[in-house]
C-alpha cells in the first residue's frame, strides 16, 4: 500500500462536502440565541457518529497486538487503514455539521484529523516493514505522530470542557467515552516512547504517572511547579523520558570456535529471502533461519523449530552480557515472536520480510520490544 492511496485530503471540518446544502441557514445572531437543545443535539450527534468508529479502531489495534505472524499483522494494519479511509470518505459525503456552530466543528476537526494522522502512520509503518523507510526516518515519524496525537487529544479535551461550560450542555455516553478514554492509539508497531510530556486521563494520579516514567512524586511536582497533588483531565505534564540508553555491554569474553562458526555462517546468508514456514536458503522464516544456522554452521547443534520453543531452550543471558552466537528474542504485544542471532557491538542478524539482514539493538523499536536472550553454546 502506497501513500498515494490516501483519498481524504487535509481539509478543515468547516468545509466538509455537502454541509452548506443539507443544513438550513441561520443568521449568526439567531443561532447564538437559539436554545441549548441545538447545541446539545450537535455535540451528542457528533459523539454518536465518531465514538463507534473509535471503538472499532481500538478493538482492531488490540487484535493486531495479539497476531504473532508479521505478514498477518501487516495485512491487518492494511485492512484498518482501508477502514479509516472509507470512514473519512463517507464523512466527507454524508456527515454534515451546522457550520454556524463553530465549536462543534472544531471538536469534529480534532477527531477527523486524528484519524488522518493514524492512517498516515499506518502507511509509514508498512513502508518501514518492507524496508522503504529507514530506522532513523521511522523513529522520527513515530515521535512526530505521538506528539501530533497528543496535541489533538489535549485540544479536544480543552475545547469540549469549554463547550460544556459555555453552552450548559450534558454530554452523552459516547461523548464521555471520547473524553474519558485516551484517544491516542497504542500501536504495537515500532514507536518511540513519550519523550517530554504526558496528557492526564481520567483516573490518573501523581503517583501513577510518576511510576510510569520512573520518577518520584516529588520530582514530578517540582518539574511541573505543582503545589498540590490534584490533576485535571487533559492537563499536560512534563515528564522524564523512560530510560532510552542502551545497556552497556560487559567486556566481551573470548569467543569460542563454535561461536565464531555460528556468527560467520549466519552472515553468509545475508540477503536470502523470507518465506513463511521456510527452513532452507531458498526462503527462511525467523526461527527456521536460526535453526538452520545452528545446524549447518559446522557446530551441528540442534535447536527447536519454533520461536516459542527456542525461547525455552538454553540459559538466560542478561543483555549487558551478550556474546556472539546468543539467541536474542523480541515481543509483538505480549508474545515472543521474533528471534535473531547476536553478532557483536549491539548488532544482531535475523529474517525480516525483506530477507536476512542485520539490525541494531539500540534502535527504538528493537529496544522497546526486546524480550530476552538465551545462550545455547557454552
């Protein structure tokens, strides 16, 4: 899927197609003097239209998190992008706000644009998975996406609160869902951790936020000049980044002949293609590759076929004690789904959708999804 597939342009909510045709005209003064029921109807109609789709997106993202196979996960992301595309196209054609109610228009704009941002992120994610976007580019894309979504969420929260106070309306359950739930998606795809701010959600406490970012309550209060422990939904807090420094490897002990054989042979297979269920140089999957290398590198070591069983093998190794030839494992959601072979200097080799290649443990995605390591060779 390419970026050209995006059919919905970046347009202001106030110029959505069909609105000026389907909505009766009121003078600004007449509309401003109209009853609360009009404002009530507008804002809750907006919530009833968007909330079900946000729930669909949320559900889909949770389903994708549980998919172990990379190709199936990418197919699911592609399907979600199509759903977003169709929803926004339908919105352009059929969903009209009363454009003299500019406050409701602004609320819609935040929801509408946040879905466009998610669509674009998924497209970039797929390009990254297929090797069309570099690690550095995708790390930047992920950071920008997070900031953009956080901004939309904060603006939506603030505008909705202002609307409710000013217009004396009562929000329905769907509007409460959009306000109380974090509308920021939580993709399991490569992303960088929040690096400077956190937007307060319903139920948050200083203690919980401080713990999330490895801070003390005192540090959090000092950083934000807080005089009390009270927090408000939508409030933006400065936070310290979760530790992003790579573990410092321990001095490498002498590498055995078998370890050298594993690493040397693994590198000879760089560029061999990916194949679902593949166990030979004609095409490998992730665990088929590691099993093949161990068996054929001259060491003739037999290891299990699947990632899950390989993860149960050998001896646990701390990340700062990795040695050449160790198996390194990564999670997609809660399940360990990727295995590679550690080389040296934070580099490992594994099978991507583009074939056998090397990667660095210090990049954001692999750092965040790292699950552990096993030593097969003593």
